[in-house]
């Protein structure tokens, strides 16, 4: 999935693709799991403000997960890096 989205390998947040195939969605090691769970909350809120808050929090968590994985040495700096990650999160979420 990640290679299909043309996502730069350094933003996969896994050590290798075999590790990704062995993970299920409930696993804590799935890439961007915090952002995925945050975006899933969009189904349970009703006001546009709460939905927007969920989307904004998802973006913050997505960026934070990259920083945490690389311990501050790498981050998502351009939209060219962010867009494939956003697409991955939307495809993997339950919205």
C-alpha cells in the first residue's frame, strides 16, 4: 500500500515492508495509528467544528509520529511529503 502511494520510504515508519504486511490495524506498530484513530472519531461527532478539530488533530498527530519515530531528526516539511501520508490515513481509516 505504501509503495503504491509513492510515499517516500523514510515516511513509512517501519523497518521493512514485510513488517508492515504482518501488522493488523489493531496493532500499535501500524504506521500512523494515532492519526488513524483520530480520523475515525469524525464519524462520532456531529458539528462541523468538531469534525474540523478532528481533521486538524489528525494532521498534528501524523506529523508528531514522524518526529517521534526519528527522534526529531526527520519531519514532514512539504506538501509533497504530507499528501501521500494523508491519502494513506484516509484509505486506512473507517470513515
